[in-house]
C-alpha cells in the first residue's frame, strides 16, 4: 500500500488504470478535484479503486458534445489518488482526487466491469513527480489578468490569498476552477512545461476578459 507516500518513480505508478471520462473536468498534478459520484458504474469504480491502489484516471472525451456510452478519449489525462472519501445517506460518494501524474492512453483493455480501464503511459510526464521550482513566476501578470477576468464577470476574489499562495497552488486552482471550455482545459493539461501552462492560463484569462457579451473579442 502506498499510504500517504509520494510517487517518485515510474515503477510506483500502475500498469492499469480505471478511468473516469468527464467533459470539462481538469485534474492537474498536485491539484485537488472534488467529485460527486452517483452513477452505478462509477460507484463500482470507486469501490474497486478503494480496494486497490486508490488511483483513478481523469480524462475528457475527445468530443465534448458526445453522448456516446463509450466516447472516444482525449489523448492525455491525469491520474489522481483518492485522498478524501465520504458516503452520503442516499448512496452517493463524495471524493477528492489529488493529482499525481499525467498520462497518455497507450491501450484500452477489454473488461467485464461496468467502468473502463486503460494502460497508461506515464513516461512522457515523469517531471510531474518532481518538486516544482517556482522560478521566475509572473505573479503580477497573472493577477492582473485575473483582475480583469473577474471584473468582466462581476466576481470577487480573495486577493490576499492569491498574492501569497504558492505558485503551483494558485495556477492549479485557477486552471481547475475557472469555467474554461473543455478544449481550453485540455490545453492547460497538455502544456508541455510549467512556464507553458502559466502562459496558457494567462492567455485564456486575458482572452476571456476581452470578450463582449455576445462572445466576440474586442479589438
């Protein structure tokens, strides 16, 4: 059992992973994603996962508008560990996933379970397991973009927390919580480097803040 230990090497990660295809859901390494589980097939997935390594692969359908029972999957997802779990009186599971490492879908297994299972390829993303160095984090630029984004939507933020939060915590929270389109969330997930993810997030905030109510972008 892993317990609360960190994952440090490729051998620490599973060769098989139950997946939860969910459009618009973004899980990033060391991010925290709360989920309300109620479909029978995913209740079964949580039962099986809790009895095993407690890892689930969050991944978006390739076509966000698909209503297929088994939609085609996006190329990249993120494995998360169940770090909080509660069962409600009406039989739902309230869980929190903590992101561990991104993966590519190498192969999908044929299974007799109601949920899907894949062979994940974690190798391209092993940097996710390391400790992120904040480096030259453009906090002021990010906060300026966030200020315009929130003002455009008449929303407020806890600026003291935003100004003092660790860089990765702040970026993960904004990337996961802001109501970006599924393709935009996928772009944040697939950003090849930490600076690229920060730049993508800032660009999305700035672009959204420049949109008119009809959805057009102001010149």
